C-alpha cells in the first residue's frame, strides 16, 4: 500500500530564491515536490510558513506543532521542510511539545536552494520522505544521508553538506551502498500522543568563560529570567574563587531559578560529581544536563517552566528521559 505523507513547508534555504537582498524563501512546497520528479508516496503539501529559520521563534514552533498534531491521524508520516540554522532547536522543542507522537515526524532542509544545480536539497528531501514512511514514531532530522533523533541533533557546519551530527548517540538510519538502513531505536516509554505548546521563553543560555562576572546572572534574574542553562567547563566545572559562579548559582536556585549545567564540549557528558568545582555546584543545587545537547536542554527547560514546574520539579524533569534526549545511566 502506498504510504500517505504530508509535507509542511516553512521556508528556509531549501525553498529560497535569489533576491536583491540575498537569498530569501520563495518556493512553495508544491514547487519543491515538482523538482524531485517521480516519488513512490502519496504526498500532500501544506505551506504553513515562509521564513528564513533565523526568524523561526516560539510562536512558529506552536504553529508547526499544532499543524503536525492536527494532521497526524490522516498520514503515515509528516515531513517538515525548514531552514538549517534553527532546525535543531525546532526539532528539540517538537520532541517536548509532541510527546508520544504516534507517527514519524522528519525535519529536513538544505545548504543550497533546491533550484540550484548540484544542490543537496533533492537527496535530503527524498531521504526525509523515506524516513517518514519507514521510521518508528518520533521526531527526527534527515540530512546528508543520515536520519538523526531530533533532540540529539546539532548543526556543526555552516557550508558543508554534512551540516548536522547526531551527538552522543548513533544516527537512527543511514544511506549506504546497501540502501537505507534503520537501527532498532524504539523508545521504551509508550504513552498517548499529546500536544502541549505551553512554554516559558524567559530563559537564557550562557557560555562560561574565564573572567565571566556572575553579577550578570543576577542581572538576568532581576530582569525576568526564570531559568538558565550554563555551558560550563569540561564535565561541568564552574569558577569558585574571585568571580564565584558557584555562589551565584546557589543564590539563584534558592530564589527559585533553576540552573542547568551542561558542558561546552559537544561530545560526551557533564558530570558534576567528579571534580571539586563540579561538586560545589552540585551541592548548591545545580542540575546536570548530562549528555544533552544545548538545544535540547534549553527547549526542555522552556517546556518544563511552561508547565509551572518549580526548581525541584525541573530537577526531577531533567532526571527523566522523555524521548531519548538524555542518557541517564
């Protein structure tokens, strides 16, 4: 039986055309499909946005999530064409807004517009349709012959075709000379599909550097910041002398502001238990992001705060693997 798939077009480089101001989204989803030629799926197209992904914000996340949820029962899978710059953030947020989604949802885009000779767009879009037709339910990114869990994906290159990598877990699927192969990647927590787009955007993502003034964290809190993800050093170490980040973190947490600690290192985990500088932060109540991507950590924090979670509940939430975004063992 022919699989029924839905393409939700949102703009991005894949749909861009040349303008006097530079590349800008201009192709419709139908035009993208026409450029692919014959496909083995029954594809419906809906244009829901026409934006460079640098302009994709929480309001657009809600539009995308609602569109997916509203149409999930009518199709075997859904593909979202999207710009690359914020695709990992969108994929991560959709993971939390659409928990237990019961079909594959696959985001894709390209480094070069579809209408340019030798673009990567045709292969990426074909792969996305194949993933939407064959993968287990979940949110994914398909790019450069790889299918990755959305909440584990990071954009790591600005111009090369292998723009995305699956961080700390292998890709879900790959295209090789043997064809398209999918690993066994089922998530162990079944549940009823739900849409929940309530989020709190008053959060911050801070990269720690030598000389960072912890007073800036207090300034964020005084100006309405409700939670912070800190990309700390190595396994999660923070400055504890002179510019005492550890003390600032403790004070903020006691004032009801959750502080998530991740690593600046792209690969492997944060572990606050190994070094004194991490243990001190842990004792102050810092919450470890373990091996989560920064994109996944900040969107998980937004979603948790949007549910009205307090510091303890956020800590429990970050100790929960919702959809494969974190390794707890």
